[in-house]
C-alpha cells in the first residue's frame, strides 16, 4: 500500500527550508485559502522530494508480506514474501518514479508514466486498462488498484464488490489517492477536500465534516488517516488496537501511513511516531533511526527512509520483508 500525497515540482529543498515553510504556513492561515493551499502543496512536495540525489533510495512501500523500494537511479527492488510473484520485478521495467506494494501484487510507475503491475492478478487488479495512458501516481489495495492519470483523473480497477473502484462522477481532478483494504480515498485538486468511497463499515469512509482541506491521505485496513492543512493528523474508522488514537502531543506532521492495525506519521522535524497494534514491534521505532522523510506502514511491519536515503524496516521480519538487501547502498 502507499499513502496519497500531493504531487508537485519542488526540488532540492533542504530540511531547514521545509520546516521554516511549515512555520510560515501556520502563521499565514488567516489569508486567502487558495493562496494557503498552493503554499501547502509546494511545502509538502518539498518534504517528499528531499531524497532527490541524496542517497540510495527515493521511495518505499510496505505491503502484506513484502517491501518494494525505488533506488535513486530508478531501479525498483522488491523483497520478502514472493508466493504470487509480487517481488518478481519485470526485467524490462526500466527506471521507475513510484511504487506501491499491496496484499499480493505490486505496481510501479515508469519514468515515462507507464503503469506496470505484477503478482497475483485475481479479480484483474494487475490488468492495467489498455487505454489508461500515462499516470503520475499509483496505490494498491487488497484486491484493487488505483492510479492518477496525467490529466489528474482517477482510475481504479480490480475487485469492486464494495464499490471501491466506483470513482464518484463528481470527483473531478485529484491530487492524491490511497487504496485501502476495501475502500479508496482521494484528495480533490480543486479544493483539497477528502472523499472516500467503497466499504463503509466502521466509519472508514465517514470523512469528518470539519476536516477541511488536507495535504495527504492514507487508507488502511479499516481506518483512514489524513493530514490537515495545518499539519494536524486526523484518523477515523475502526479504532481497534488504538490505531486512530493520535498522540495528543504529536504536533504537526508532514506524512502519514495507515497500515493494517497501526499508524505511522512523520513529524515536521523528521521524527517518526507509530501507534496502534505493536504485536511484532511494528511500532517500536529504532532509537537510532534519526530523522526520516518517508514512511510506509504494512500489514505487520514498517519501513522508513532516513534523511540520507537509507532504508530501515522493523516489525514482523518473517519472509524477509524487513531484510534490506545488503547491496542496497551500492547504487
């Protein structure tokens, strides 16, 4: 799975610049909303592009039994459980710019915008529509896949029993998408409002009426988390294991990832905080981890990217999904 994050074109921003920008954003909230939204989009994009040219990796996605990551040269590497070929990266894939690891399938966006999916194709979740065209983002759920086309239109395919692939007719262009277990959430590009559809149980699609504009969203197994314009993290849906109990002293965050039964967030100073079920240590952030720029919460494990691009995974280590390949540092 992968979290939905706003897309942008900010490059080569340092951590200090991003943090200063967040402070400015919070101070400027009383001004015009459209101006603030534009500022927020650029700042969040800056957080997500800090890795460009800085270290061996630039994106990570923790799935059910596997992990996929994109190295700085665009190579996609997947490791862990591979019973359905979800780690068998196509030899002809070439460099990619994004990846998403689902339950038993994986998808990646090539440098030219082509969407490629591999692994278990049950319910057609790997059958990329022939007329899809280039895409800019992808998110894999349990039995479905969603992608944002170059024209910002959302397309979902695969299992649709809970209508998790029924994109609302009035959704319009989207800035981000996240596919959960059986529901999908998207951020509107027009007003950065959040809309969720699919399975309604446990309130996972019940967007709070006072949520307001958001900069990021992550759909988990039975809960959803979003980052508001002011950096506040809001989670709703099933709260079993406390995965929706946002720590009161968390403060503003720059990224969030909702897993099966736990949630992880990156604070604006880069500190990683995880909460919810911790049966396999998936919430035990290593004491020496340091600041991170990205996180992905899987089924029972968590992976994060350090500021220098180093990949660190912890939690349930079965099937090798937390065993980062030893040649990882050699780009």
